[in-house]
C-alpha cells in the first residue's frame, strides 16, 4: 500500500488505523464523512462539496470557522513562543486570558484554572471541590451529585457524575459516593416548549432528599449543565437553577455549572449563569473559548474558593493538580483573538436577539412525520424523532448520514434526537436553510 505524504493527501487510502471516538467505526469506514476545509458557516469535503454547519462543529465553533483574526493569532503565536512550562513558570498571555475570562464571568467568579478539554475541566472542578472542603477542615464532604441525562465528558469523574448509561456501563464501579438528581425532562409536561419549560422547578427539591439520605456533612458538590446539550437539548425549567442554588447554600454544598456548551454565547450570554441570574461556585468551560480552533478548557472559581487554598508556607504548591498543556500558548493566543471577535461582532447579544426567530423556525418542524418533541433555548434545538421499531437510534443515524451525503448540511444525532446549534454568525437565510433541509431529511427518514 502506498502512503502519500499527508500534505498532498486529500482522501486517505487507509482508514483502518484511526480508531474514531464516539463513532460507529465500521459503518464510517464503509462510507466516510470526511471534511477537508472550512470557512465561516461552511465545511467542505475533500471533493469540494459544501456543507452548512448546523452543529458548530461539535458545539464549539461559535465564531464560525477559520476566522482570519484567530488564524493570524495562532500563526503569530506559533512563531513566537511554542511552549512554556505550565508548572512553576508561565507566560504573559495566560494571565491576560484568565483576566479576560474572569471579567466575562458573573459575581466573584474571578480565578481561572486552565486545562485542555471539557472533560478535564469537569475533573478539575470536582477535584477543586473535594480539596476545598478538605483544606477548610471538612474532609468528610466527599460526595458528588450529578444528574440523570447529564454529560460531563469522559474522565472517570465526569462519567461518574454523568447520567448516560452507555458512557458508564462498561467502565466498572466508577467513583464511589456519587448520587444523581433526576433528569429535568418530561415530555408529557414540556413538549414543544420554546426556551425554559414552565414545569419542573420542583425537581430541584430532590436535592433535599439526597442530602437528607447522606447528610449534608458528607456532600461536597452538585454539578449540572444549565442546558443538557449532549442528551438532546434539555433546557433548565424556569426557577430550577435558583432553587438548586438555594438548597446548596443552605447546606454548604458547592454548585458547579458545566458550561462547556452553554458558555461563550450559546444561550445569548457569556455564560448561562447570567441568563438564569444564578452565581455558581465554579463554572467549567471549553469549546467556545477558542471557537474550537485549539483545544482548551478551564474552571472559573469564586474568590473564596481560591483564597481558601492560599494558606501555609508561600513556597509550597497549594493545589496538586495541573496539565502539561494548561494555558498552552497557542490556546491562549487563540482564546484572546476569539474573545476579541466575540466582542467586536457582539456575537453573544446577537445570539440573544435572533433566538425568537431561531425557535420559531425550529417549531415549524412540528407536525412532520415522527416528530415527538422540539426543544429550543439560545441558538440550540433538539428534535426528538420516534424510534424505528426494534432499532433505537437508527432513524437519527440515518438522518445524520443523509444530511451529510445528500442534503449538504452537518447535524448531530443523539440516538433518535437531532441536535442543531450553529455558529453564532448564522444568518437569517441560513436559519431558514437549516430548517428547510431538516424538514426534507425528516420526511426522507420517515
Ligand atoms: C457539558 C459538557 N461537559 C463536558 C464535555 C466534555 O468536553 P470534551 O469533549 O472537550 O472533553 C462536553 C462535551 O460535549 C459537554 O457538553
């Protein structure tokens, strides 16, 4: 088999060695969905076919693809400083970016710990929560509470607090001492709601039941997504997050928002915490921080959490945690350029402004064959399709495959739920195009 140099190779001649994550490998390798290039709202296949990106890559390219200022910043950084050690040394852009991220966060969320992904952000936040209680003399607070249908990445911490059975069932006993709140989704009560459903705030009270079972003195933290993206766009019911906040305050439990998807404009604000008027103790972020251009994640912590660690001899490390590539120079340069672009183009406010048009367009799919529910919030939509008899997930998969090969659009399928979340630069005409194409696809897989 002849292996050509990567630079000249548009279509690989050997698909076997790459074990593709979260993908049906055998089916993919029979009919690959390859992307060679991107610009603004579009991807292009190696043959040059355009695909409208209705998924923001993987919920991450919020500024659109290959935006010039971000590309230029990455190129300049690569030429200037490739790498600086993340431990005991640092570089100026790490501090600059931390200050910029902290300034976007509400309240006294003002210290930023960098890592490289959403999964690492979640594990970092969980570890900070445990260590925080420990350094304050409450070492018995070790329990972590997640939520059914939550997705917090794939680290052992994240899958333990996460609530997706397929992500958990093959991986042993996971972390000990984890409990779960019930999912906030109930189709009977909430079907076809735009934005936050009226029904469901009372589900936060389940936290009281869990706390009563274990005793507050053993509970470290609660982690939830303000909108559960990966399980099909499940927005928080009205009043739910403030209620969680109040119960956590009552019992001295830390509240962590996993804003890996909802951060950086997806719900019309820098962070969803702002949309809901709730200040969590920590925010996990990733994805949109660099508009997907360079891997980066992080945790924003309230001042009191950081301060709790700043005791003892000054030459001693305060938190034994970090990654070789924490605050990598390329990621910091990309992050700074991305935040500039969000600000210059007012993209968070833009997302908020077009949300009503977006949700109206999404709801136009109501009544099409097999559509059981449509949910929207910010620039996201989840469309539940009825499963084919004895083939759960097949209709959604067929829709995603057809969208790529025949309809020139990239969408995500989570089981039989179609999820769309375009870059925040999407135009009105492109919103119409997304939902017209989705209508065709839904009819085609009926
Ligand atoms: C809410 C949430 N947390 C964590 C993650 C994990 O992020 P990553 O894939 O960068 O590890 C994701 C990814 O989609 C996510 O949606």
